[in-house]
């Protein structure tokens, strides 16, 4: 099955990917394991396939784009589904169900959004923490009183992060905290108002 998407980064369309084969013959659900996209504006695409000829119901929160069934030979079915993600981070598993025993496969592919050359980006840099107890950082982006985004950055030697795309003329606050075995340090905060290049 082939799906065509617009608004996707033409150079590196896939942020991450993951999938698994289902080998339990009499099991109806087809499970795709969780993946962890890193960008805001990602579209999660799921390809669910089966060795049984029967419609595949979409996973909760996902919309089915196409369902195909082939009756010749041993038979097969496939379903293309997607979901617009509101934030980066683990997606959790997605389970599509076929009402018949099958052997299936369920990969998930988060598609990276295309970045317009007119949209501003900001690159933050900082001095890494020297604490041996630190595992990394939490970086939050605020738009006024609204926390728009949160990232977990590792390892503790990380010293830079590029955020894009941003809205020209909008003021953002970036808050960085180092994470130390379950607690966070006092934060450093910077205010930036990006403009189009």
C-alpha cells in the first residue's frame, strides 16, 4: 500500500520509525509499538497488514485513509491510518483490530513537517552542567502563560538545541532545567522574539 503526503520535509521525511510482526495466528489485534517523535507538527502514519481477508478497524485516535483486501492466494489485508500529533514524545502503542484470526504487522512512521524558509528558527546554547548526578535537561517553550512544548534532552553534555518553526514577531520564553536523579535544578530562562530572515 502506498500513501502520498504533502507538507512533509522532503529531505528527511521520517522522524523515527518502529514496528513489529505479530506471530500469534489466532490473534485479531494488530499492535504497532510506541515511537517517540521529536518535533511539533508531526503526522503519525500507521501501516497495518494481515494475512486474513477482512477489514481492519482503525486504531483509537487514528483515522483510516485506505483499506485494501486481496482474496487471491492465501489472502491479505492492509490499512493505512494516520493521526495529527499535538506534541512530541512517546506515542504509546496503536492497536488496529481485525475480527478474525491473523498474522499481522504494525509499523508506525512519524512524518517530519516541512519547514518553510520564511519561518524563523532559534538556536539555544548553554554551558553544560558539571554535576555527575545530572542525566540531562528539561527544556520548555512558553508563549505567554501557555507552555507550548517540552523536551527531554540527554546526555548532560548536551549544550545546544534548535527549535523550529517559530512564528515571526511572537515572543517566546525558553526555560532550561538540569535533571538530577528525580529532581530538577533551578531554571535558566531566556526571552526571544524571532523575526523572519
